[in-house]
């Protein structure tokens, strides 16, 4: 059972249980300090795409004092350890994705909203034809622009 399946049921449905988060961090070899667990609790309370500032605001709003450098370093650590994904949609603003399942994205250029799409919905056909052997996963971001 992969990390995703093991923890999936306890995440994204409101603040996850603290002991689940401690196990999740440990499974990714992250020392579960109080601040990291508190931030993970906010991050994994739902599936969302967010900027570091959003998380900082959320922490402040929930009465949890944390500095922005700590937010940035924690997010970077989570990304490095494969717990969060970095989404480069707008080069001026890095977004993070709390959904640890493999999936693709559709970005609506007009509203700026990002929709998660199942991996199976987007396939890389004949990857070998372009000299891309052994493709296991692919990050796909589909940018759409709608009329009106
Ligand atoms: Zn996503």
C-alpha cells in the first residue's frame, strides 16, 4: 500500500488527526515538530491549491503564530520530501497542492481557478515516438481560455 492510499482516508475532510499527521510526516522522514504538524493540519484539511501567503493567513486566522520564513521553509521541506506538489502556473507566484495523489490540472486563465483531473483523463500516447522512454508519470497543466 502506498503512502497515498494509507493516509488518504484521514485527510481532506476537515483538520486531520494529529497522530495521523505525525505518522504521515515520519513516513516521509520529516521530524514531526509541533509547528510542522500544525501547518500540516491546515494544509491537509482539504484538497486545495494555495500560495505560501494563503497558508500564513490561515495560520494567523486560526490563532497559530508562525513566521512567513517558517511557512516557506516548511513548504519547501514538504515538497522536497514528496508530501506536497509545487505548481508552476504563474511564474510570479508558486502554488502548492495538498492533493498527494497523482493527478493533472486544468487552469482557467480567466478566473485563475485550478481544477484537479484524474490521471487517467490525460494520457501521454506513444511517448516512445518522441524518444521519451519509460514515462511513469507526467505533470500536465492544461491552460484553457474561455470566451466571455
Ligand atoms: Zn491539484
